[in-house]
């Protein structure tokens, strides 16, 4: 059955292996099933929920678009656009924020993490950000939303918002309730420096992540310095308990090799980390180096990237402006 796919990535720099294995790799697989209709959004309105340098933001919007393309998203087949160019996103976010309940948003764990200790000083945008995310998805009647594990709660909220809108305005099935698509084994790639911390764009240590723009030398160095423990690799999956670094590295290897964790465990059965790290570096270089080279090539052609985003936004706007018109009609405007 054909799926309507929508997903977004924030243009906040340092796109990394977690973004690739947890999300973008899946975008490409979904796109390659010809019957699916795919829309991938550079969510710049989300990015400004924390302070951005305007020049950096502009650069990062192009870099995110370049990353999509370098990873295999084909602009002739999928829509690639940036959120701020389609005004319906902001309009729908406002209307949906009047349907959403404060109690629902108060439960969002990502806000608590991102706002840190001084919540009073966080922007209102950071707090209401999941409502904007719901608007993104619901404007396109998306049936499936591929994301990493950290977005699961936001998608549940999106489903609640859709159902409440449909109820409040007696419009059964008007907003389509989307299904999350979360890769079970690879939905949460952890830091190379700490196996219980998520790999993240904002980690101050560059050694904690493999960036999609890293060259071979950087990849080798980061794998060499990746944290491990003193035991050999495990014999069975159950031996991974309390060995978060070993588990993370084996998961990364499995995802790159398109095999399940058990296969990787058998492959390195009680070998030492130096043998494994060699193979891991090889697999990482094989996947990341071509992407990183292609990103650099694409970034030299800003005109091309701007044209892709402009053409994508015209296509997206056609879909979203029709939906927002219907939403306004239902609300009574
Ligand atoms: P963001 O960079 O926060 O916009 O995230 C873009 C996509 O990458 C989202 O679907 C996230 O869930 C996913 N993602 C981000 N970090 C990780 C990670 N460490 N492991 C797996 N997926 C991730
Ligand atoms: N909130 C997502 C993140 O931080 C990005 C995002 C925005 C998104 N809108 C979306 C993801 C719609 C899926 C669908 O990663």
C-alpha cells in the first residue's frame, strides 16, 4: 500500500551518524519504494526556538538540503523544501495551539531536557514546538512519519491534537492521524564518548559524534578514541547488559552492514576491540565518505540548492495552502 511520508530535520548544523541511521537512511528507503509519496522538510522555524546566528542559519539550511540529497533523496521524486517558505505551517501551528492543552505540553520530556534548569528563560517557541511539528505533519495528510526514538512522544501528541481537532469541529477523519515509523534497533544512536548519552548535534565534544561531513581521517580518529570497556566483544546478546558502549558500537556496525545485532555479535565473537574497531572504521568510511564528499560538492553550488528548495516549496505550498483553507473554513474564519 502506498504511504504518504513526511519528516523534518532541523538546520542546526553538525548533522551526524545518529541523524543518518535513525532517520535519513530510512527516508531514502521509503522514497525508493516507488508507490510512496515523500516530503522532507528542513524545519527552519523549529531551529529558531533556540537562538541562531542568522548567517549560520542560512548556511545550515543549505547544508541540510545538501545532506538530504547527498544521502540519496532525489528532488525529482520527493519534495524537499524549507518550512519558512510555506506560510501555512505558522498559520496551522497557531490554530492547533488553541486546540492543544497546556497539560499535554507539560508532559513533553524534550522540552524539560532542552530548557534545562531555568525554564523561565526558555523561549515560548521551544515550549510550543511540538504543536508546530503537528502542523507540519497534519497539513500534508501524512500517513507515516519516520523519526528517531526521541520524537516518539511528539508524534503521540500530534495524534492527540489531530483527534481533538476532528472532535471539536465535528469533522471525523478530517485531520489524518499519522503512524510513527521508528527503526527498532537503530532509533537511538549514542555518543561515542558515553554510551548512555544520545549522540547529539549540540554535544560540545566533536569526538562524541561522526558528522556526515567528516573525512576518512576524522572518522578513523574518532573510532580510535571511542570509549569501550576492558572486556572482549560479547558472545551473546545477553552479555551486552551494562555494556552500553559495546552495544552502541555493535548497533552502529549492524546498521551500516544492514544486518541484525545477533549477526554482528557472531561475527566478532569474543574478539578484541582493536579488531572490531578496524572493521567498524571501514564500514563507516564506506558509508560516510561518499556522503561527505557529495555534501561538499553540493555546497559549492548554492544556486542549485536554492532552486531545489524553491521548487520544493512551490509544490509543498500547493498541498498545504489547500489544507489550511479547509482548516480555516472549519474553524469559522
Ligand atoms: P534533529 O536533528 O533533532 O532535527 O533530528 C532529525 C532526526 O534525526 C529526527 O528524526 C531524530 O529523531 C533523529 N535523531 C537525532 N539524533 C538521533 C540519534 N542520536 N539516534 C537516532 N536518531 C536520531
Ligand atoms: N522535531 C523534529 C526533531 O527535532 C523535527 C521535525 C519537525 C519533524 N517537524 C517534523 C519530524 C515533522 C517529523 C515530522 O528532530
